């Protein structure tokens, strides 16, 4: 074999090994959480405004489990959501290519739990959630109560990714 052929073969083998390594290490759920990593400021802004809104509503009544946004209803927003918060949520929906289906607020042992639910209909793979809660154990407790298997990924302080299997 000529030196040129051996060099070409060596480069081909290296490229194949690199591609195999990428495929083995690739986690599609991690790719879904890219929207959070790229636009974390927007998620934080929605969280802050939603917590303020829900605190004010909670003083007037028991809020329970509240859908702040649902793309399956008309109108899509809870009556109390102002236009600024609507715009922020619509921007996240646009970045997700309209796979954001719900933004849901509830309390878990008195602590706020805010869920952004993506791809509810599983058109692009498993349903996944981006969740804010001050405690990972509270998130685990909330999802353990539901009849689903899930994979939890820590995204940042208080933020978690949940992939429904």
C-alpha cells in the first residue's frame, strides 16, 4: 500500500470513530433543552412574572393547578395574564416552532411549580417539560404522583428538564 492510501485509510477510520462517538453520546433530550439554554433569560422572565401574578391571585382565591397558557383553547391565556407576559410566552412558543403546548402553575407543598410542556401530542418524539421549582425533591415528588415514566435532567439552579417516556 502506498503512503497516500494508508494516510487516506487512516483519516477515514478516524472520521468513522469520531462519528460513532458522536452517535453514541448523542442524547436527543439534551437537544430539546437547547431552547432553555439559548433563551434562559426569557424563561426566567416568564417565571418571575408568573410567580408575581399567581401570588396576587392566591391572595384572592385558591389557585390550585392553573393553566397560564394552552395552545388548545381559545383564548390561549388565563384571564389574568397581561400582554407583556403573553408576548414572552408567545416568543418561547415561536422559538420552539410552536411545540409549546402548555404553561402550567401549581404548588407542591406550598412551593411554586411552573411547567412548560412541549410536544404534548408527541409529533416530534417524547413529550418534554422544562420545570421550575426551588427543590428537585419536590419536582420528583410531583412527577412520582403521575402515572408516567420520566427522565429528570438538571438544567440550572431550580430548573429541570423532564422527558416523558
